[in-house]
C-alpha cells in the first residue's frame, strides 16, 4: 500500500485508533473520509481536524448503500478501511446476553462483509486499490469476558484471508490490521497500563505500512504475544495469562 496520494474511506473513525489513523493518513497527504452514526461528532471532527465525515450505520444495509453512493459520487476512493466495531462484556451463563452478541456480530462481522461487498466492484476499477480490514490480537486468543467480540475478530481474520486469495489476481491489495489492547475508550482502556499507548501503536503501525508496502498483516511487536501463541505452542499459557486478570 502506498501511504500518500490515496483517497481513503473509513467505516467508523470517530474515535480511538480509527480517528488517529485518519489523522496520520491525512498528515501524509491522503484525502480521508470517516463515517459514523453520530452526525454531531462527525461535524465536530470536520471543524477541528478538517476530515470529512459521512453518516453511516454498518448494521443497516441501506445506510451502507447510501454512504457508498455519497462518498464515491464526490471522491475517487481507492482505499476502504473497515474500522467500525463494538466491544461489550457478556455473561454466557445468562441468556440475556444474546442481544449483545447479535449486535456485535451485526456490526463487527456483517458490517465488514457488507462494506466489502458494496465497495469491491467499485475498487476493481480504481488505481492502487486497497481493502484494509481490522481484526485484533483477540482473534488468536480470546478475552473470555468479551466472547462474541473475540469470535467476530477471529472471523474477520479468516474472512480477510479468503478475501485476499479470491482477489489475488484483481489488483486489490488486502491488508489486515491487528491491534493489541490499545489505550482508547474502547472498554475504558484509556488509562490501562497494560494497554499500548495510542501514539506508540500508531507510530509503529505507520512505520510498518511505509516500510512494508506489500504487507498482508500489520503486526506491531506487542500483538505477537497473542498472534503467535498457538504456532509457538504457548496458547494455553497465554489464554490463562490473558484471562487471569479478568
């Protein structure tokens, strides 16, 4: 992926990793359009950061279609970043967790699939097209208090691999962003000393993207503890360590 001269559309991007990634891409000379469900927040970001925002609810197929038509009607988008997602605690002993699980799947997994399905035919006609999906270190080792979130991220990892192979001869580059725990408002981790500082995460992520333009996965060093646990025969130990503090 080239890191300048792109027009990037991001599902999500109004906070945390998404917003900071949008700012980093903008500063490198890209046009970035973010999206979200809170129009007032999108307006604030546009005023303060100069980053355009479009209303989008990835759980609503009609909303994705409308956002696609609006953004591609105004911009020659060549990069899609599927950043939108939620992370919530669930007690699997309580059947009341089911609405949370369904919402998580609808936004995290189906939202990604809907966005990719909508944009792929368009991206096939673009120059230097890229689809950048966002999974998690928890795709490899689950955080058991957020079971459906972890499961959707494992599904995103698998889906991304299939997508990459199916699009291999089309010219669309498929990249998987794999964050560790990062200090953001997600799960109230902004002051969690066990999580990676946001600036450090984005510094390393952007360095990888710049130094490895053909990268298929963006793995900062902090996430390898999770990502490589099974291949290095550490899975049971890592599963225990990850969940012993929760």
